[in-house]
């Protein structure tokens, strides 16, 4: 009822979800109780054993008890009017300009009861649930291709909602959620990357017999989590968005469950992802313990006015950075990336290389430049080191790779290192450089993976770099497209990749310190090394003896569309680069602490 009093449309959406949920459960119960058993292996299943009944009996009793006597659980949760002073949360005093003390919990947190800023996230979650119900109700007759196209349409609608949303700094959900120009820019990149990744997957999933409706639904849920990460204004909402994204990605990595490589990729990603989540939570708990708040606005006030730096707060920042660095594959927390990229289905790898990385880097930018901006001298050292290590490993480790997907994994690690140069600069120009870099990174990466999806011979996907031999003579347009993407990733002018690297390098140089100038020079050197393995692919395509041609029509119309659009964006960017720099500059201004 409170939702109807505030926003009728959002309340109607919530009511629709409440109605669809029981419909789905009733449909499920009908199939379980009245449906016929068709699988022979299921017919022979035994009933629960005595030990299993003893385990489930207390759980069922607890569920019934909560339904019959809810007051026994709800009453202890009600706030007490009189609490002992020792149990009250500690409020850190903050000195204002006039010298008067104020309480963070009363001065910073402002309750805003408006769902409008979160409409895109709500809509994409509703679309995901509706498509899930549609797939379940239709059962085996549901084709993943049709659901994927509906998911792409849903992403386009959400992209429109993001574009028309508020650009000024707007908070809601009691300060947990924020939307601004920065969030709009990053969400647009995430939505575009997710939509194009879905288009890349349609034909591949059909040919590999994994054309199930759950795939686009998982992509939508992961995208909803990424959008929540971008708009997180609190350590709690940050973690919720991060885990919503991660849980869907774990399943996507192992989506081709009949193959050992895909299952292994999902398991590795899950185990290491759980470890990184634990580190991030530990860091968040330390920050809360030493700052007394999880809200970004209140945390910024503590950092800027709390006096001497607390070593506990700095350690918390280190662990928080470790958790986020894992999500964006920054060295030395990259160990999952090559194996997961190689083992996961190729469209999933393309999705991993784009959308989750953008979400993780945007989270890095918001946390470091916003609430922790006053501790730039402390966290800049961390970012400097992982940036250098990522660029170096990405350049040198890719040289020895023979599998093109593993090569792209190390390439993505190197690209994260280049993007982190802008964050290490810690300036407005540095943030602008990161946004420009990520915007150009999307078409470069998706275009390259679109060409990789065309590497099909005899109905089987091939992934070796040697399989590209002589491609210029059998598929000249495809070879030219891949050459454009490789030259752009190497930073060769006049392609778009050159401008993205110049943006972050110049931001580092303009800081004026020896350490940032050295990082920019080292970035240029590693970029030169990286040219070797990018140009090696071009050499294989144009100068090596011809191998058997790829299958005619491999990739499909959707893949060809993604490759063509990406190539046009990379090659024609030089004609009008100003609009992207202006948009990135406007988005970066929203991150002023």
C-alpha cells in the first residue's frame, strides 16, 4: 500500500510480479503432482530415506510455524524505544567549516521515496522474470533464439529509459541507490555490450545444441546486477549488485555443461569468485568498523574531516580493491581469466570480456573517486602497481599463446591495465580517459569475437591462431575486419584504439609527478610489445599458406551485423571524435567527491 501511495506504476509492476510468481509455482506444482514421468532414469528414483526425512522435518516445521505464528519472529525485529547507550551505533562527529560538530547519520542520509531513478533496473528485472516464465510455460517448444531476440528488445527499451532518465545527482532507497551522468554513460555501455553479445550467441547456441531459453534470461539478470553496481551508493548495495551479477555469470561460464572445459571454467570461476567476494566483504566490514558508516556520502565526510588516517581504514580499502580487481581481471587477481575465457562458450567469453569489465571498472571509479577521494595518496599506490602488472603480463604472456581465445584473455587483462592508468591519475581528465577507453573497447572486443565465431570448419568450431592461415584469400572481408580490430587494439592510428590509449597516457602525464609519467612511459612500452601478437594474427591471415576455408555462412547474419557495425565504429571514429570526449567529460564531472 505504501508503494501505491508513492508511485502507482512501480506498484503495479510489483503487483504483477507477485501475481506471476504464484502462477509459476502453481504451474510447477501441477507438473510435479499430476504430470507424467517420461524419463526412465527418473522412474527408478527412490523416496526420501529416514535420515533425509529427519533433516527436512524441522525445516518444514519451521516454515509452517512462521506462517501460522509470524509474530514470534517479527516482534524481536521491531525497534525498541529505549536502548542502552552502549548498544547505540557510534556516530562520528564531523567538523564543519564553522567548527560546529554534526552527526553523520543525521546530516548526510536523506530519505528519498521515489522509484523513478531505479526504473531501468526494475524494468529489466521484470523483463527477465517474464521471459523466464514464458520459457518455463512453453517448455521444450521454447527456442532460445526467440527469447534472445525478445531480450535484445528489452535491453533496447531499457537503454531508452536510461537515456531519458535524470542526469543530475539523484538518490533513492534511503541513499542506497544513485543515478547521475556517470551512471547513465556506463549503463549505456553495459546495455549495448549485453545486447550485441546476445546477438553473437543466437546462431552459435543453435549449432552447439545449447539453444536454451535460460541463456538470455541469465544475461538479463547479470545486466541488472551490473546496472545496480554502477548506481551503488552504499557498500551494501554495492555487494548486492556484485553478487547478482556474479551468480548469473557462474552459470553462464558452465552453460555448455556437456563439455568438460565449460564445466571446469564455471567451477574455477565460482571458487575464485567466492574467494574474491569474501575479501571484498572483509574490506567493507573494516571500512564500516573504522568509519562508522557504509553510505558513500557519509564515508566521504569521514575521509575528508576525520583527521589522521586510520590504518584499519586503509587496510579495508586494500581488501575492497582486491575484490573489485578480481572482477575486472587485474593482475595479480587474473588467474581465472585465461582458463574461463578458453573453456566457456565463445559468446559467453565475448560477454565476459565486455559488460562485466565495464561494470567492475565503473565501480572502481565511483568508489575511489567518490567516497575515498580524500585518500587518493593511499589507494593510488595500489592502482599504480596493478595497472603496471596488468599491462606487462597482458603484453608478454599473450606472445606464447596459440589459442585465440586465450590470447584475447591476456589482451583483456592488458586493456584493464591501460584503463587503470586513468584511475591512478586520480583527476577529472583521468576519469574522462577511462570512459573514452571503455567506450572504444566495446566495439573492438565484440568485433574481434564476432570474427572468432566465424571460425567454423566442417561444422566444428576451431580456435587455434594457425587456423586463420590464408584467411585473406578465402574470406577477404572477414580477414580485413579482424585486421582492423587487431590494429586498433595495438593502438595504430588513425583507428579508434589509438585515441583511447592517448587519452589515458596524456591524463597520466598531465598529473606532473614522476611516478605517473613513468607509468605512462611503461604503458607505451608494453603497448609496443603487444603490437607483436596483434600483428602476428594479421601476418598469419595474409602471408601464411592457405588452409581449408571456413564453412560458408559461418557466423550468421547477426554476427555479420555486429562485426560490420563494430568495424564502422572503429574506422569512422576519426571523422568525429569530439562527441565521445564531450560525453565522457560530462559523465566524469558527476564523480567529484
